[in-house]
C-alpha cells in the first residue's frame, strides 16, 4: 500500500457512515493529500468508487485484505 | 459547475421510514448536492427534539420477524399491547449490532452538512404542534416554498 497522510478506521460502520466520515476527514485535509480508509462494509467498495467519481477525488487504490476493505483517496 | 440539487418530501413518522430521507440527504451532501427535506404530516415526528420513533409489524408482511414469530403470531397477535414496543426495541438493538447509525446521528450529520430542514407549517398547525418541540435550525414554510427549490432540483423524492 502506497504512502498516505491520514488514516480513517470505519470498521464496523455501515452505510452511509464510512462515506460521511471520509468526506468529513477529507474536508480537513489539503489538496493532493491522501486518505487511507479501512472499512468492513462490503457495500463500501462500490460506494467509494461512486464517491470518487462524483466528487472528483481520485480513488488511487481499492482492495480487500485480511477481511477488510482498504481505500486510498487523493483529495482533489 | 453549479451544485446538483436534491429535494425530498418526508411524510412518514416511523423508525424504519426515518432512515431513507436522512441517509439519502446526508450522502447527497457528501457528494456535493445542495439538499432540502420538506417534512409534512407524520414526517414532522422526525424533527422532534426528543425522538420517540417506533416500528410496527402491523400491516407490514415484508417485515422479517425473529424466531418465525410471524408464523406463531398471526395478525391478531401482532396487535397485542406491548408488541410494538418489543419490535422497536429489537429493531434498535439489531441496528446497533450491525453498525447502523441512529436516526439522531444521521439527523445531526445532515445538519452539519447544511441540509435544509423545512417543516410544513400547515401540518404543524393541524396537529397542534409548537415550534418549541422541534430541533433548532428548522425552517417553516408551505408548498409554494417547496416548489421554489424542487422546481430547480435534479432529483426529487417522495418518501
């Protein structure tokens, strides 16, 4: 997994909380910085993809590892 | 590019139906939508300072019942006193166990995200409700005000 500036553990949270927490964390970050989100909600895979497409933030990586979902989002 | 707009009418005042308007509005805000929810009739319950929302199995054949209760308790059983309170407690516990946000939490997230919450003044009067019963930040208006925003919206939902 590439470098990141901030991490958000959304494990155990269900829709739409992982997205809402990620959005809130990104708001406090600078453009170009990378957020690493960890989630357990299987729905979050499609949701983070859709979130990136609609907000213009780049989803650099999306993968499952050890039963958890990891996302790297670069703030636009 | 101008922000997209989402207009929602929330008409139901039960625990289960409290979720769709608040989930969709908070998510839309996170995606950059400007969002308004217009609360009318039983939807006004969702704006009360102290939420007392319940869920009922009555008239709801789609509701999954624990331990096959729907087979053991036909319709009359579901109407027994205490059944609604029990179903509400079970539903709340299930939601907590599954990491589903509470209605209060989602409502706060909507307010943080500047979702505009509008109460229908006509139904507030109809039910003899008082503005002091509702949370801070609620605006009061009528159908014409709703159309001013809804007419410009990209998505309009009646829930």
